[in-house]
């Protein structure tokens, strides 16, 4: 992404990670609402996740107000990249589960 847009900095990474995390939390809220604040990672408290997402949003707001338009475009592209990676990961997971269930139904499951 940085090579295509000519950017440099960690803000691209944190924006992609923030989008991925937001979609992960939204999916968790949709399918298992009781577990949204009980993340599967005991070493990472949910408060820290919320604080990091709010920090990323605040930094994006600051950069949008103080930097040139290219920075804002790069951040938007990074958010889109994180969303695409999350969706691709979901497709791969569903495909793997489909393969597993179809092989079990054909009698090729693990015995």
C-alpha cells in the first residue's frame, strides 16, 4: 500500500489493524454478543482493545485536520485494506469449514 501511495509510517499499519479488529468485534457481536467484552485473548483486556481503537480514530482525526490530503487518502486505503483482509480471512475460514464438513459427510473424516 505504501509503495502504491508513496507513504511511510506506522499509521498505515495501525489503520489496517484497526479496521480488521473492528470487523472482528462486529462479527463477534453479531454471532456471540455475550462474548464481545470477553475476548478470547486473556492476555489482551477488552479495555485495551477499545482504547487502541479510540486512539487510532483520534490520531486519524488529528492527521485529517493537520496533514495533507494524501495522508488522509492513505489512511482510508489502509482501513479498506484491513477490511478486505478480514473479509478474505472469513472466506478462507468458511471454505476450510466447508471442506471439513464435506469430507466428513463423504466418510473421509478423521477416525
